[in-house]
């Protein structure tokens, strides 16, 4: 069995203690990873701190050029990284609509190269006979990145590349469920970066909290649950850490009666089931007008019945749910919905093990106060609710502590855009959902997060403003 090592100060580092990484398709131990001690974290933070002055002093274009090289290195190791993602995360290589592990690597490359090309120009806000006033963007120092298990490599790139591009150094902790791709990635790119600029520590249990409490980490970027995001925010007060928190979503979609159901159903289905439903901005609550409700349900059922769920290594449409706790959550939410009288149109029972397999499940006639509607299941299960009045649909869509994304579907995009702008969320889509790209800011409102990622807006979150006032009198 493979033994993986952390990267601290440019060196491969093991630990006396290790933890198992489980293949979710077989429930067998796929590999063992080092369990970092407090001393390891101290070494990683100290290395990142020591590397900061030289790294931040380099011209931005030089850092950008290295990030392009990192992208090239990922591309050269693409096949290996796809296999590792399937092994630890469960997702198939190609998968439904080509949105499996290879798609994640494609996104990884796109975001990596886009981050390399970002700029932080000086903003001159006054230049007259009295004074010249410039606004500069300065890196923060050491960034702590805590990444999740749904897109282990792509989200690591989302965190790390803007941090490095803007001159920070990084200590990253991947999810204990999916550390392998990240560790291999760190090993692949290790020679491209000066020692200490990018460190990866692995562990389970207390490492994340130790990072957020660490006085020498200046910012935490975290993608994960709202509950953990709140704890991070509390801890971050110790030294006023900057925060970017991309937390849970329970995105609503409102489907108006003027849509062509046959045309939109595949897109609705794909954006709900993307990554087996384990996507922060997946479509998770579908509100459909009563005139087309049964037609939409039938179309979704036909799609659900046409897909396969199996071990990702056989390249089905969908793999297993990533971990046991998440699988139990999906099962429990489905059971509660059934007990409440909801109508299960497909799926609804776990598949025979081993492996955390749950079939694509469409649930109709479900009450808004059911947990499956109130909370994100983060799995392959979609509740479909009926509405007759569009204002009522909007009220129900907004009746959530989450506010990551939302969408309106209509044959009249202008009308849909006007309605979508009234959704309380960070991204409002029209006739699509969960569409993101490297130059468009992405973040949540309400309890879905703080700050944004991507593009210039995201890059600025890794900086402090320094105003330079040059008197001319
Ligand atoms: P969590 O959101 O709880 O995050 C787990 C990660 O956070 C681990 O790396 C853990 O490391 C770290 N962590 C835990 N406690 C703290 C703390 N106090 N301070 C800092 N870091 C901490 O993920 P789960 O896997 O438990 O998933 C729970 C739910 O989150 C899912 O059901 C899903 O709804 C949502 N989710 C959302 C994602 C998204 O993309 N927005 C991605 C994945 C999950 P350690 O244990 O070492 O401290």
C-alpha cells in the first residue's frame, strides 16, 4: 500500500502516526497518510513565514510564470491525478456528461492559468499639485488553506494560486477523506517553488482548529460547512485573521410555466446531480410551476432512470457518495422525507454494499419544512416542489439561511433575470445553474460565506490595502 508524505519547507516529511484513507467504492483502505503533530504544523508555518519576504518581493510576473509552470506540470501528470481522484473521492474519470475527474483536472488547469495571469495594478486616486495618492495591494503573509473532499484538487488550486500570485506563502490542509491527490500534486510541483512557499500538512481531528488559532497565520481560506465556518470565524479573532469562507449552499431554482420542459430538463438534472450532488452550488431545491410540474417530474425520472451508479474505476455516470458520514446523512434525509409522506419517483434506498452507493433519487410532493428541503443533502437526491404563484415561489426560495446561488428558468430571459435578481444569493443564474468561470466572482450571501473567489475580486482578498500619500506641498 502506498505511503504518502507531507511537504514542509520543500522536504518530504512523514509522521510516526498515520491515518487511513478509504476508497468509498470498496470501503477498503486505499493508502495511509501522515498524521501531523503540533510540531509539524509549527515547522510548516515557520517555513512559510521564513519564505514570505523573498517570495513577496519577487515581481508579480515572475510568480505568474511559475504558476503557469505549475499548470503545465499538472497537465503532464493528468492521467495519474485523474486515477487518484477516482480512488479517494469516488468520482468516475469521465462520468455523467463528461463531468468526472478529468473535468475536475480541466477546471484545475483553467483556474491555475487564469490566476497566473491576474494583475494587481496600483490605483492612482489623486495626482494633482497637492498630492499623489496611490492604492497598493500588499500580500498578507501566511495563508492557511483548508480544502474539502468534493473537488480536492480544483478547490486547492482555487485557494492556493491566488494566494501565491499575490505574494503570500501557504500552509494547506486537505480534507482527511481526500488528501492523496493534494499530496501527490504538492510532490509534483515541489521543485518549481522555493522551499517553504507551499507546504501541505495532513491530519484528522484537530489540525484545522490549530491552524485557525495559529498567531502566525494571517488568513484562512476555507471551503466546507457553515457550522465549521462559524467556528473558524470565532478562532480567527485571535489575531484578526482575514477570512474567505465558501460554505454550504441550498440553492433554489424556480421554473416558470413558459419553459420548454424537454429542452431544459437535461440541464436541470445535470446541474442538480453534478459531482453526484456533492457540489456547493448544485441545484438543490427545485420549485416548478403547477402547469408543468408532472411533465418536469416525468422528464427528470426518465433522466434518472437512464444513468448508472457504480465504482468510479469502471467509469459509470456516477460513483459513490464520498464518505460514510455523508452517506448516512443522505440516507437519513431520504428516510425522513419518506416518513413525512413525500412521493419518491426514483431511488430512495441505498444500493447494496460494499461502498457508499446511493442511486439518483427524485422526490416529489415534499413539504417545505422537511429536512431534505431545509438543509442541503450534498448527495444525489433532489426534492421537487410545486408552486402556483411566482411571488410565493420567490418567498419560499429565499426562506433559507443559505444564499450561495439560485436560478430562474423561463422562455423569457429578461423576465427571468428580473426575478433572479430578487433571489437572496451570491450568484443568480438564468436558464442555467452552478455555472462558474475563472474571471467571474463567486461567493455566498447570508450563511453561505464571506468574501468571493476568482478573478480580480478574489485575488484582492489575499491582500491588504496600503494607501501611499505623497505630499507635493
Ligand atoms: P467540514 O465543513 O466540517 O470541514 C471539515 C474540515 O474542516 C476538515 O479539514 C477539518 O479538519 C476542518 N475543521 C474542523 N473543525 C475545524 C475548526 N474548528 N477550525 C478549523 N478547521 C476545522 O466538512 P465535513 O466533511 O464534515 O462536511 C460537512 C458538510 O459540509 C457536508 O455535509 C456538506 O454539507 C458541507 N460541505 C460543503 C462543501 C462546499 O463545497 N462548500 C464541501 C464539503 C462539504 P480537522 O478535523 O483536522 O480539524
